C-alpha cells in the first residue's frame, strides 16, 4: 500500500514539469511581446528606444506604401522601439524615402494636406518621443525641398 502511494506521488510530480514547461513556454513567447508594447520603468518612464528629439534628414520619395504594408511596418517598428506609435499618426500616408547621406531606404509619414509625389525631394524628421507616455512619432516629412 505504501509503495502504491509513493508511486502515485511520484507520477503526480512527473506531470508538473510538463505543465510548468508549457506555462513557461507560453510566457517566453507572450511576455516579451507585452513588454515591447509598453514597458514602464520604476518612476513612470518606459523602455522606449526612441530619442527625445529627431534630426532633420534630406531624401527623395521613391514610392508609397500600401495600407497593408504600412500596418505591418507599424507593428514591426513598435516592437523595435518598445513603444507605441502616437495615435495621431497611425492612419497617415507613408512614403518610402531614399536618404541622401546613406542611400538607405526608410519610411516616413506624409502629413495630411501635403502634396507629395514620387521623385520629390523632401526633408523629414527622424522618429522621436511623443508627449504621450511610451509613445513615439515616426519619421515625418516636414517639408518638400524646392529645386
């Protein structure tokens, strides 16, 4: 009888690593995603990886993103930045810009009411912190360059 009780206890304990492992794997997957979305530090700040101020960069518009691609890029950027895009900038048109200094291509928002077209030379401000906690303003075209 005692050996039966011991074997039941042992078999019961053998189930726990599998349960704990399953829970741990779910936390391993979902916890970092939650942290990336908005991770407050002690003191109310967050782990946002975006500078306080952007810098001015010149470039040329190569093309415009589809709404589907823009949404995917927002999600990717939020994950990298460890913060959320300022809601005022979520639905704006996004252009793909070739940066003059480096030749790299980056996305930048076209402000509402600005007339923008492929081949247009522009200046944009790089991503920077928003006034909203743990939010950022993405690359933003600030003016077209007059040739």
